[in-house]
C-alpha cells in the first residue's frame, strides 16, 4: 500500500496554482488512458492522499483557531465526490466544522468564503482545464482568492514532510471508519444556496463598482440596443451557478448548450477546437435572434471563460484568441475607471493606476495601458503570482481594477481575486452598451479619444471594437507550436545553455532581423513569483520561472518578444512569441527560431 501511495505522490504536480494529478481509477492501467477516463472511482492511495492534504490544511488553519470552519466545494469531474468524501472525513477527524457546498464554480466558492460567517478557509476540488480523468486541489483563506505563493509553498512543504513519514501516515484513522459527516451531507443543499446568493451579490459589486448609476444606465442601454449571449457550459460547474439569473436581471437573454452538470461534451480547456461548438451555436442562434452576438465557454471549474463573437464585418461567428479577449476586457475596465472618475479623463498619470499581468501577456496591453495613462506590472505565470502582485501594488497605493493572465484568457476584476467569465463578458457589454449621451461620453468614445482613433460609426459593432485594438500577433498558449517536451529537469542549466545558443544565433541573424523586421536590439528579463528583473546577465537566473527576450525597434521601443517556461501544472515546456502588427511573418519566424534554440539547448549536456 505505501509503495503505491508513494507512486501516486510522485505523479502529483504540486504548485501554488493548484495540486493536480490523474485520479481516475478503472481498468485502464496506463496513465495516458486514465487521463481521459470518466470513471468516478479513485484508488485507495489517492483517497489517502486527499485525506493527508486535508489533515495538513487543517493543521495550518489550527495555528489561528482550535476548531476552524472550512468550506469545501468541487467542480463536475466524476472523481470529485470521492475526493470530497475523503477530505470531509479528515476534517471531521480533526474536529473542524465543515460547510460542503457540493458543485460550485471557483469564483462562487471564493465569493462565499469572503462572506460566510466564522469561515477560516476553503478547499476547492478541481483540476481546472486539465483532462477529465485529472483532478486536484486549491486552497484559500477568506480573502476571496487562493493562498499566496508564499503560503502555498509552505503548505506544500508541510504536505511533503507529513507524507514522507510512513509511520505517521499509517497512524491516520481508517478511511472506511464511521465519522460524523452525515450532517455535513444533509446540510449541503442549504450551504449551496448560501454560496449562490453570496456570489450573486458579490458579482454585482464587482461589475458595477462604486458608481451607483452604472447598473441603471446599463439596463437602459440594453433596452435601446438589446444584446444576447450564447453559452456552451460543457457540463462545468457553471451549469449550477448564477449566470442565467445575473444576465437575466439586466435583460440579457442566455441561450445555452451542454448545460447538464457533469455532461462534459468535449475537451475541457476552452481553446481552439473546444470553442467550435459554441461558435457554431452562436452562428445558428444569431440567425433567429440577431441580438445574440457574444458567447463564452468556461473550463470545468468555471473561472476561465474564453469567447466567441458574431463578427459583423465578416458576416459570421468566430473565436477570439485569449489575448484578444483580455485586451477587450482591459479597454472596458480602464474606460470604466474614466467613466466613474477614478482615472484621469485625459489619460495622464494623475493617479497611480496599474494593471497586473503575467509575463507572456502581449505587448498589446502595454499600448492600451499607455493610452489611458496606466502602468503595467508583470509577474510569473500563475494566478497566485498575478493576484499577489496586484495586492502588493494596492498596498503601495496603486488602483488595480483589472488583472489577469492574458496568455490564458479571462480576467480578474477587483475586488474579486479570481478569473470569472461573467466579469470578462460584462467588460465587453459595458463597452458595447454604455454609449453616452446627455453630454457624457460612452465607454468606446473614451477609448477612441485616448487612443486617437476616428472614423468609427456611432452605431459601432463588436467588430469595430476589435478593429480598434492595437495590432499584435501572439502564439496561442495551447497551440501545438507552443508546447515542447524537454528531457532536461534542470531548467536553470537549460536556460544557461540556451543563452550560449541565443548569443551565437543573434550574431548570425541580427542584420537579417534589422533589415526584414526593424529589430535593432534585445533585452532579457526573468520572472520569478511576483518579481520581474530586466537586463539580467545570466539567463539561468530565471530558474524554473519565465525567461523573456524583448526585441526593440526605433528609439528602443519594444515591438516583439520570445518567451519560455516549464509548466507548473502540466508536463510540458511552453514557448511563445509576440510581435507587433497583423502580419504573422515575424511571430512565425520568432516562434520557430525559439523552438529550434530550446530544442538544441535540451540536447546539450
């Protein structure tokens, strides 16, 4: 048993962004087969692992109180109930009070954790966008987000130390032993209702902010120009969340497919082909309901929601790249700050306003932020890193209304501390609907003025909004060319070897790059946790974090970059490129160049 337990532990990925592994247990012995398994069963070893994780988290919370109250929720993966049962038993054995919210979206459980009386923290059972046979855990306190990177690292260290002692693990209560949890299950429906209500109320505060007249102005705008939404829930936790009610109260009709909880109909990560069912559904629905021009697809835990739109210019529906959706959300929320008076109306830096993003977020955001007089700060990939950076900026006096991982899609709108498709959609709805009048500018008017753009019609469309964005081409995070399998486990050494290769290759290519693309120089930067360090002399300083080479053109203005980092939640090494302009030639050149250099570095000793 202990040998199997150790093997299960070795196959888990433990990171501040979440603990993940393949939990499904059935007749398919190979891990590759179990990844796509819809079996609800987990092995005894995985149940024991979940029990240990709950025990360690309870010990963590007991440093502050003897009998902590812990909220537990899960997404719709088949193995969720078995993992939850093991954790509920562990919490009961530790004399913790438990509120089991059953199936909840990630934003829902985090909003509930903010408001639930006497709550100390939460555990959310999910593997986010990973395949259906995977599952995992996210831990948080009551500030509405996951544990900070520092707290999460401490919890991981405690878990590793606890599970490394076989005698201590063997002394744990038997998982099959009776424990006082029947009441927890009996109370679960009432807890779910509390979580739902808390999330609905909190989302209204997030979307409308401090301006009390904004919601009424939005309702009036939607009456003048109706808008509908198409959703492919893909059996996710959002099937049981607030989406229909929230949009319905604003007068926005919702049309949905795959809305049975657990009815996961296609690939979970809402990228590429997984957006196709929603794109087709939007196209069909638009024919009979022409007001339906926007759609979204969440991942299984419902925190990410990537977008599809009706493209008026093309006369058909299309999927948005993750970076495009994030850029639109940023324009919407920066304009929100101007509309409410929280940001200078002339785009000057009269107030300390910032956006926090991850390191592979496109330079498009820098151009947008510059127009509004907003500063851009970058952290390493990982929601915990970006949220932590935004918190630190606020402590320093900055206003940070929007943040997020542009490379992954979705956004986080303060005071929320987690991505939420409702907030992404509403940033765009505000841009489309709040069109001004009575001497007040609309959201799109504000953006056009500050970005010095003219010529768009008064009756602008979503296509016009997209056309107004700065033109950049970025490698998609989940495209085949963005993922590499590297043999090197020592990423510091890999990046040191890569530096030698890059310097040699730069000398070979610099004249070509100057003539063809106007690239005159480069600057390296590394990203570790919440820290960005530019101008590093040794690429290996990035360690397991992100390494970026930014390329500059005239007057030192950055116009492109290449980037690399090993994933902390998946067994892949990611590479990306970003280039100014709508011509894909430079981005294609850069990503192929980057792949060749990383592969060469991986083959060297």
